């Protein structure tokens, strides 16, 4: 379960925001993949498809899946996907996962419009299906929000059927179909949502409340854009719930999702793309729990932590786990949440201020990339300050849900087989 948001802010600015809500122990890794010439076939998570080549892509992806929850390509196209529950059949058949479709669209699409049409073509050609759950079986269809510096589109699916709509001003998607008969194009006649939505799971997913929260958050964003306010849209908690209580009970109603409740999903990664004067500026947490995590600027041109080049997935996992262990020490009260958050947000504010200054001065790509490395180093030093407490803490005060999850944290996370990922040893 996830939330993706987009808003056009003035003539030359837009913001793309995405939370990846996945199983609590499922690492979300940030990997930069180089161009690929193509030819032959490419192995996706479950099936192979003809390899038509690829442009350079930065993917925010679950460790075991070929595809990604969100990402951006070298042309500035950003895509986020959401699970949606529909009446379609054949979800258990191993086809393309929605995340595989997202990656293929980023690899092949040079504009948001082109990427949206690629998704439709892939859907109609191969269909979607297969288990997308990390530690249990989980089957669903997908919706997408596709953006570039100039425009954005929402594309919702049910099996091989789809509805497509250009975004006017702003849009956000959650874990429910939202396009009714107000589409620009559709593979079927009539009300797309009414004909295809599975109402029970859609209701209990908390998606209606999260979608409303997202709408309110992005409606409040104005020109000039305040980046931290945009990040805070991904930190929103239902009815301003106290973070400390959410560590214990969880909530699927919050955009910043905390595990422990009905579904047990958790926000395991967050990403923001600020489009300004045609240029995308990328910010990521590289960690779970955005209400506690620092958004950091990253360079698309030079991979460094929290971005790792292809082949260094183990290093990316180590990076995510270092932060996860500190965050779980916060859940267990071995680290004071208020103190940790205050220091984290102060650091983020400094990063944002310095980034805006560099952008205003039209700093070179090299200078901006160097600035990003400095931010990454400062955040790593911050995490290191608390790592001792995370190691020293007994964890006896951890809520039962998290204490159980700690027993298998970091194990078998690259295995494609569910039975192997779920193995205790």
C-alpha cells in the first residue's frame, strides 16, 4: 500500500511525491542502472520479455523484485505505482508485476505521455499478476502516477483493462480506483471504478482517508514551493496521531504508514522530485518511517550513498539496515523520539536551504553533486551517533510486532522465492 502525489506549482515548477508502503522487513534499495543496448530478452521478476534497451534509471525498489515502487529516468520521467483491489481474475498467474511494468516504462519512455502509453501496451500484451508480497502472498492490480517536468497522468488498471487521465493542476492516488467516467481514454465503456473496484479490501486498506490527506497536503503547496512542507505531505498521520503511539499500534490510515495494524504494512522508503525550470531535483530518505527520517538530495549523475550503482545491492542493503536498526531503537524507546526528530528535521532544513541557494546561483552539476555528497556524509554521521544506542538497547520495550520482526530482519531479502524469503534460517 502506498501514496503518490503530484502538483503543478506555477509555470515552471512541479512536485512529485511518493511513499512506498511494504512489509516491515522488506528493504527498499536505491539503485542507479546504466543504459542498456538491448537485444535478446530481459528477465523480470517472473517472466522474460524482449529487451528493447534502456536509458539510465534511478530506481527505488524492493530488494527481491526486478522492478521498482518508484523511480526516475535520465529524461526526468518519474513514476509511482499503487496496489489496487479489483474484481479482475488471474492475479495469481505469474505475469509482469506492476513494479516490473513501472521499470520497463522508465527504461523506455522519454516523456510522461510516452511512458503512460508503454504501460498500456505492456499491460495489454503481457498482463499483470504474480505474488508481490515479501513475507506472505499478496496479489493485486496497479495504478500509476506518471510525471515529467511539464505534465502528469494517472493510469488505473484492472487486469488488462485500464483508464487513463491527464492531470490538471494536481492529483494523488492511493490504494483504490478513483477514475470513474471522467477519463480521457479507457479500454471499456462506462464507470471504470464502479465496474472494477473490489469494495471490501479497498475500504479496510484505509486508502480513502489517505487519499483525502494527500489531497489536503498538496492543495496547501503554493509558489514558491517550500520543500520541507512538501516532504511533510509524506509524513502525515491520520488525525495528527501521536507518533509515539503509532510505534505501538500502527495505522493504515496514515500516509506515513506505521506497521502493527490490520495489514502490517509500513512506509519503507520515500522519494520526492522537485521539477524547477525543466530540471528534476531528487530527494530520498533511503530509510523507512519518513516522520523520523531525513530527506537528502541525491545526484542522478554520480552514484553515492544512499544511491548505489548496479552490482552493489549488498551495500545498499547495509545502508538501509543501519538506519532501520536505529529507527527500531526509537520504537523501543532506547532512543528518545522527540530528540531524534528535532535533530533530524534541523539537519534537513539546512540541506534544503543550501540546495535552494545552489539552485538559485545555477551551480554546476559537479558542484551540486558535491553538495549532495556532503549532505549524505552529515546524515551518516548523525545515524552513527545513535547506532551505539541501537546496539546497546535490549529491545525489551519493543512492541510485540516489532520484536518479532527483529528476529528475521535482513535475512533472505534477495530471494525471489517466497518460501525461501520466509524461511527462518
